[in-house]
C-alpha cells in the first residue's frame, strides 16, 4: 500500500474542465506562485481494523515557472508502524512538466518500499482542450497507449480551475484528471469547496496571508462502479496555490501533512526569439 500524498496527486494535491458549473476557458496560470514547500506527515487516526498504527515522514513539493509550462516535483518518505509486522519505509518521487495551455503533460514517477523500487512510470499525455480525444503514451513500465475521456485535464489546470471556483463562490467542481502518478487511466474527482477561512491553523509564515480555501476531494477510479470513493483528501489552499495542510483518508487510517516552510522561487524571465 502506498501513500499517495496529493497532488496533489493531486492532490495532489492538487486539481476541472468537466464541472457542474460553466467556466469560460481561461489561462489562470498567473494565479500560481512558484514555490518550494516542506511538510511534516503524521498519523491522525486509525481504527481497530487498520494494520497501520503509526506514521511519520516528510513531503516536499516544488512548483517552478519555466516559461512555456510549469515543472512539478514531489518527493516523500513515510515510515509506517504496522500492527503485526516490522515498520515499512515508503518513498516516492514524482516529476512532471505541464504546458501552460494544459494540452500536454510529461511525467515520471518512482515508488520504493524499504529501498527497493516497486513501481517506475514514465510517459507523456496529450489533452484536447477542445473536447476531442485525449490520450496517454506510457514508456514505462511498458509501452502502452491509453485513451482518456473528453474533457480530462492535467493536475495544474485542475488546481487553477479549483482556485478560480473558490474565488468566485462556487462550491462544487467535478472533473476527470490525469497526473501520471500511476500506471493506468485518469481518475474522477468530485471537489466540494467549503466557506473560506481567514487563515490556516498553522504557525504564521511570512507572506502567507488569507483567505484560505478548504477543499474536500473524493477520488474515484474512472471505471469504478462503487458509490463510495477510493480515496478522500481534504486540502487547504491559499489563493496563490500554496497548500498549507492536507489530510488523506485511506479508510482505516488517516494521515495529515502540515506546512513547515515555504521558499518562493523567482518568476521566469521569458523572452521569445524573433525570427
């Protein structure tokens, strides 16, 4: 079992052109600030059926503006204490480049258990922003072409649409999203946006000012027929895209990531070469 910190996977953290509301297609990339955020991860709760009785670790999320697109890098390491087994150390590394138009995503993901690689993923996805066919071209773990449903979006485009929905007072966004963090198709995410809060309940940090947008994400497999989501994630975002905390509900246990430090990265200095 691997912890899939969001994504923001996506989280992430992290995330909507198919919506219960109509949004005019726009480029909201100006709303995001390039940054490098550091989080501590800890167990929130575990029920009697959970094999996991303890969890602690770290997660780093780096988002940089590279002119024609954004780079996203996430690294995490989590030590799980198990009820009837030795501890397990799980680590993951995710790197992606997403075009600012939201039509292309290049991705790489690696997961390891106790230092041994368990999954290695690499590929490219192309999204038809006009609602036509979108597809994924995997290179690892095997060469495979996968079609995605019309309207599927990459992770940062999803996040920017969520931030815009929160700013304009909408309370729900429903989306198909693909981020390349797993081998397979996209996922379906229903996001419920609660009333904004004046601040995040963490220690004060320079330049991090409210409001804060609480978001509850229910994540479903694209072909899932179950009424309940596979995963539930609660996230708190500042308007500039910095996530101050997140909680992942795996069913029998929950883990929480809390922002410890954020370093702002320089804005890209982009110059087009004239022919």
